[in-house]
C-alpha cells in the first residue's frame, strides 16, 4: 500500500443524526400481514441498456435488461491489493496509485483572497473553501472554459457541499478561551455561517495533476447566508412566510449540506440534512399553535435550545442573527422568524454554469433530513425518478416521480427546466413487507391514510411537504436504520441505500426500534470499555422496481451487505466479511459510470474506530436476489422491544475478494464522504471530512486528533483529494 502524508462524528452540531424524533407507532414488518406483491413472482420487464455516461447519471437506450459483469471483467475492475486497516494519520491507498490534495478548508477561490493562515484569524469565507467537505459532482466543460462539454475529463467545474464545521479550528486560541454561546461576537458568527454551504470551483488538469483556476468566472460560494428562492408546491405557502419574505417565495441560505444529486440538464442538487440543531427555539409547550408544536416536536424535539452554535445570540442585534431564533415574537408569521426552520430541509438546485443565478429549493421532494437525491435510469419519454433517504434513527426512504415525461430536448436547459420536472410530481415513501416485497405509498391529499391521520391535520399538499415525516407516519411507512446515500446500478437498475446504524433497534418499544426483516439485527458491541447495542455496524438494502419500471408503485428487496468486524459470529457477520473488506457504518455510495458496475462505499463510523480509521471500499454488487433466505438469531433481545429473536430475511451474495475490497483508509478522526469522477474514470475525487474532530485544546498541538493534510503541528483541515492510477488507467481497475 501507498501512504500519503500530506462519531464517531455527529453530523449535525447537536448530533441530530443520532437522535430519533420518530415516535410513531407504525407497524413493524412482522405485523404486516397483507402484501401486494409476491417476492418470488417478480414481473420481469424491460430495463434500458445504458448507452453512455452523462454527469455520472444513468441514461438509457434500447430495452432488455443488462447483465452483470462477467468474471473476467469483474477481476479487471478490482485488480488491486486491498488496503489494510490502520490508525495512521495519513491517506492510505493501494500500491500503484497516487493522491493529490486539491482543495482544503480555507483555500481561496480567487486571486485576490490571501492564502489561508490556518490559525483561526482568517475571514472572507465567502471566497474560501468551507469546512466539512461532503457530497460533490464533476461537470466537464469545453477547453476554452466557456460552456459545458460533459465528456471533458481535463477541465470542469467541481460542485461540493460543506456540511458543517469543526468549530474549535475556526477561531484563534484567544477567541476560544472566552467562548460564550449565549453572547457571540457577530464576526465569529459570520465566519461560521459562511463556512457552510456549497463551493463551485473550476479545475484544470495539467500533466498529471489538477489545480484550481482562481481566475474563473464560475468560482463561487453559496453559503448559509445566500439568497435562495423557494420553488414548487410550498412557494408562497403560509408555513414558509417570514419577516424576510412575507410572501414566502425566498429564504436565506442552505445549511448542513450532506449528500447530493444531479439532473440530466446539467445542474447540481445539494441536500439539507441536519439543519434542525442550528436554531434557537422555545419549549414546545409554550407554542399556542398546536400544529406548529407538532411540527417542532417531530423535527426538533420538544426541549428548548439556544442552537448548537448560538447564532441567534449575537452581541450585535440584527436581522441577520435574529433569523436563527424561531420563537414567536410578533403578532403573525411575517413579523418574526417562527417559520424560518420550515425553509430548511429541502433539495436545492444550483446551476454551476450560470454564476449569477439564484439557487432554488425544490419543495416537491419533501422536507426532511435529506441524505441525497439520486436519479434512477433516465429514459426519454418516461418520468424522472429520484431516490432519497432521511438520515435519522427510525426514519424513511422516499421516491419522487415527475409528472412530465423526460424530453431529451431539455438536455441543455438550466434552472427553468428544473421548474418543469422538479416542481410537479408525486412523492412516495417506502413500506417493506416481510416477504421481500414492498410498496411505494403516495404522500398526497389523495391518500385517505394521510387525510384521515389523527395525529396531524393536513391542510393541503404544501402542508404535507413541509411535514413530510408526519405524512410518512400516517401511511405506516417502514422505519429504517438511518437511511443515508442512495445509488442506482447502471447495469441492472437496482437501487442501493446505505443504512448507517441504529443503536435504538431492538432495544425499546416503538416502531422505530422493533426488529423486522429489513432491519433484522440486534447484538452487543464492546469498544474501549463502552458497550453499544442494536444494529451497531449498519447494512445496505437493495431494491428492484417491479418490471424494472422506476415509476412503479411496488418493488422487491433484499439486503446486499451487512457491516461487521471480520471476527464477529455468523449472526452478526452475516455477509462473511474478512480482514480485507470488513467495515462498519456505511454512508457514502457512488456508482462509477466509467467502470460500469463498480460501486464505491464510504464509512462514517464510531464503532470500529479502535481498530481502523474510516475507509472506502470498491464493490461489484451483483444484482437483486443473487443470494438466499437467511435466519438471523438475535440473542438477548430486551423483553420490552416486543421483538422475536429469530428473524428471517433475504441476503445477497456473500462478500469475497472478488466482489469487495478495501481501497482507502483515511487519517485520524475523519469521515470519508463525497465522491465523483472524471468522465473517463481516470481520476476520482474523494472528500476527507473533519480529521481531528475530537480535539478539545487549541493550546496543546500534541492533543490534536490529527494534523492532516499539512502535517507537523498544523491544525487539521477537511480537504478534497484526487486519486489517480500511476499507469494512467481507470481507477479501481
């Protein structure tokens, strides 16, 4: 292996992704007795053969289902020696590969902003790389740097999320010594707000390395302060009217941007995940509006909060800071910011090739802890389909289907094309049946389960979309173990969703903790004197739409992989992982379009970090139903969980060195998240997020959890790396 010198993590400032707000009494799979689609009578249908690559999306041509890769092709794709687990403060990749650090926290995006000093004194984050690099996408452009050329692998725009920040490294030692969340200097708040959001940067390849073109007119930062328009069914709705936008058609900022998505017309989708913890809020009980109280409880909990960073508590009283306080203060919603949290939790569309355009929040996708929005295979004359996870314990998996059918003449459109396809469609939530079948349940006023729901009274579609979690509760969707990234196999059309973990699973009463066939494990994990119980290491679920029709309302499913340590017993290490491919807490997921069938899998782990830092694996996942029916025996399940110890489920082919290998291990205390590639597959971009995040003392550099990527006694920095193969070949082959 090659060593590159150059939670675990609460993805929100208050650990929102580790806290379930789902107190619904939805049925577990074992209580579902009526199924609409038989797993073993799958309707075989036509799935378009992928004809080529477009923005890393799946474009389709003629019918007939593609086959998975042949053994020889599979071996060619995984032709590298697996990387060993390690706890080094470096990025480790296989021999024959090189790593370049491209874009670090604080790096300037233009020629008139100074280089980053990395001592907490830097400002101007509207013109610097934000923190906590996450989901991203590469958009090829022409040689002249004036317009799109989506096949160009040497010059392009890189769009990247900045999910959060490691606050201790944002400020000087003196500032941290007097830190008081109840009275924050506005200058510090401004820096933190601007470190969130999205970067758009132009990159160019010269010889073997990429660099940032600091003179590009396309370079820009979109932050938690930037104006963003509200589009779709929630535009002008009373639930998003605020003092800033009394008509409810705009808001300021995008926040806690985690995973991402793409459109066929060449725009970028960024997704707002754990936004709830940023807001100052009152005790739920003081709210006189009962529906507002229910909304706050479902998304934020009922406890009062100053907001994790105290952005509402600026020593400068100003509208910029008051907007982080959702307490009712005026006589109605247009006189305060009681509704401002309702303007977060959306999928946001950005046009990277139009630097003056205003991003748009696409509210037809629903409001939740969005963990990406990845499209199904795009077919001319058929609806566009997007798959999404809601990343919190016990939350749900969703699908959006456009009303209009895709028209290839819209390929070169911009945000206005998004108005056609992303503002008008149907939103569905998944229900997993215990026989391996499933249903997509529509969330609309046409569904009597929604309109007759007694726990929340929906007024209209806009109300449903603002309160999507309530609507999913209403239809008895299946609560899952933190649904995160989604991806669609370019050959088979199968949908993959990472389920990171759930330490509530099997432990207490309530639907979000009951064991079921799609969330079937309860076990005990001991690490450094701490015992964790539940589904500690996570798994990946795989879905196949009936008749391979992305807009179908029924699907079949199995579990592709279970995370586990290699030496765990057979009821935990169900996928037979070895030291070369064992992992925990799957998170990021990406299918290569250059290497058809190659899947990259990234981890965000807190349960295996005594053995190894977070990692990225390369996989050849086969296809739905390539495994077997399996009985899992869960020992010592608590009696108050009402869960059976024995669960029957459906598991994919066991892992081996021919279908799953560890490709990368990151530096200390990091998460590996975010990945994209050049169209030729000869360079992949990977994000190293929050190395050294556990650091508590700025005065002692020896106490830093990491010094990556600058080494020495430097503060650690989130960064984007570029991985290439030394022989110039396709990465992973």
